[in-house]
C-alpha cells in the first residue's frame, strides 16, 4: 500500500521535499522505504524501522506513534517531524 508522508523541519531539509508516498502496511515498512530512497533521512532521521531520537511520527494529525509494528489503513497519512519543528 502507498502511504502519503509529510515531512517537517530537519526531515524536510534532509529529504529535499515536503511530501511523498512510501510503500508499506506498517510504520516500520514505510520508514524502511523512505530510508532507502532518501539517504539523508536514513543518516539523520531514521534508524532501521524506527525514527531516531529527536524525531517523532504523527498519524493523521491526531496522535503520536512510535511502534514500528503500528498497522496503517487506507487513507492514513504519516507525518515525520523533528521535535524542534514547532509553530
């Protein structure tokens, strides 16, 4: 499944884009796909199937998640943020 991913703060700067899609049925799969396509994210923001310290994931703008095994559903949107990306 293709999942929309929005990038904020340092994650956006490292990837060079604000939004993309990634393949996977769970959060860990999506992160692995992103890391393989965006080396800057792998170096700075993503550690295997989870985000590095200082980064967080948000699901649909509703709740923060961290478990790589979190299943994703059709129409879910994943947001990758650096913890300093406040408003």
